[in-house]
C-alpha cells in the first residue's frame, strides 16, 4: 500500500522539485497533459511582453538585427540540440512538425532508389498522412518493426514514443537495423524531447515538437535535425527564401544555403520563437538523465496506484519502464466521460479515440504528491460512477 506520506517523501528527495515554482500552474489543478500542451513558465509572459512592446512596437523592423530575431531559429535550434543529443549546428527551429517531417522524408527519399516508407500503427496520424503524399507507406505492428525492414524499404520513419500508448521504441537498435538493411532512419521526437535524455546516434534525420514537453506555448515552432554529414546533400523539397544561401540578394534562382539553414522555408514565427526560447531557460543546467529518472518514477507510481485501486482500467502502456515514455494510457469504454469528470475536478488529462485515457507526466512540474492526489480523484470518479452523468459525454471539438 502506497500512502501520501511516501509521495511527500519522494518529493523531498527530488532534485528537480524546485523547478515547479518556475511554472504558472493554477492552484487546485494537477496538470497531466504537458505531453499535449506544456505548462507556461512564469517568466515567459514578461519576455513576450517585451518582445511585443519594445522589439516589435518600438524597434520595429530593426529588431531583425538589433534584437536578434534573425538568429532565433539557430539559437533555439542549438539549445534544442543539447536536449536531444545532437551537435550544435545540426538543428534548426522552424515550421510545424508535420511540415518538417515532409521535408526530411522527402529529402530521404531523394537520396535512395527505394520507394517504400516503413512506419507503424502507433505513429501519429499526421505523420502517416504527410508521408502518404510522398510514397507508399507500409504500416506494420509496433512490435518487431525491425523484422519488416525489407530490401524495398528506403526510409524507416517512426515516432519514438507513441502518442496513444506511450510505448517507446529502441532508437539505437532500430536505427542500426535500418542502416544494416540499407534504409535511412527518421525519428519523430514529439513525445520525447524535453522528457528524457536522448541520443540520436547515427539517425539520419529527426523532427520534433516545441509545444509539448518543451513548453514553447500553443503552436510553438517545431524543429528539424539533419545528421551533420548529410547537411550538404540535404534536398529541401520546399525551396523558400530562408533556405537560400543569400536570401537578401533576391536572386531569381534558388541556391541552397550551406548549413542547416537549408532546412528552412520562410519567415520565422518570431513571437512563438521568443516564447519557446524563453521557456527553454527552465532546462538550463537541468540534467536530462535526472528528468528521465523522475519521469520513470512518476509513471511507475501512477501505474502502481491505479492498479492497486483495481478500477477496471486496462493498462495500455508498457509495464516495463524501459519501454515506456513519459505518459501512461489506460483503456476504458467510458474513457471520454471519465476524463471530462476528472477535468471538472482539476485533474487534467486527455482522451484519445476510441477509448484511451491519457496522462502525461512532465517531470519539471509534476510531483509524486500530484500523482497521488490525481489517483485519489480518479478512484472517486470511477468507483462512484459519477462519470455516467450525461453532462460528461458532450463532445468538444478538441479532446
Ligand atoms: C504532436 C505531434 C505532431 C504535431 O504536428 P503539428 O504539425 O504540430 O500539428 C506530429 N507528430 C507527432 C508524433 C506528434 O506527437
């Protein structure tokens, strides 16, 4: 039996516990949806205010130079590089995850004669949709993806941590198998970046999302990684002026930039980039190995507590923490209503069709005590059957 005191104890020994105060979380809320929209670090509001009033309002167009707007995609890219285990100069922050995936998979296909993209059923649908516009996507079960890397597969493109299960692929093993089979490897780190230590190893390309565990705010720009030795041959399918060698020469023909700049397209989303840049301050001096350690501790505690309560929720995420990201999913036929009832009681998770209750544990601001309190409310909602009230079954546009 796990008691609340045990959780308070775990928090007292948590080396990341102090980071919680840096977030503007409302009182009475346990936020378990940082895997979908990261929380707001308090200092970001003032930074954005300055960007709007002083940089945009007062300095106007001069800000591209005097306030560093022009360098933001690279500066943020380098900060992200540290978090995903990539060298400086190999990551640029721009566009959305969907668009960046289109760019890297297209570039990957351009460098091989093979025509098939291999992915899995656990991938995020936008990834599959985007790739289906480029080539045949062969979608296989998430177990043993390696066995499906046949000689016609040109690109293996997977999301490291599956959005609907929290299942985590073995990045090193799959990358190695893809290369051994003559395929290129693309990783989507949308549900990993900011939640764990990462090592891209020999992976050819990667993309990821700025508004989840990285806390960049709604619609924050995404990032794209190109392995350094592949940058000079990288063929961006969207040849926009910011990927040009000299955008402000206004030449009539396209010449790609030398470095990671060639992965860009158009004008950066400055305000969003400023928000993400500022949000990343929280990660300064944070050891990502500690982040992962805490993530495992939180998700394991949550699973233990829910299973101990025996509520009829079926665990969908792997029980083995080594195969699990920073989220835990359970299935229940009334999953949607249960989530709505939880949200009304201040426990914010989300629902993914058809029957998945999804809880994300952002290690920077979720505590063990939060986990305990959330499960207590979950137990209450499920065992009292209060979720059966009709008002919890009204569907919103965004779930
Ligand atoms: C969140 C997420 C996306 C989001 O893509 P957008 O272009 O930002 O809408 C894409 N892929 C995966 C795997 C995600 O988890």
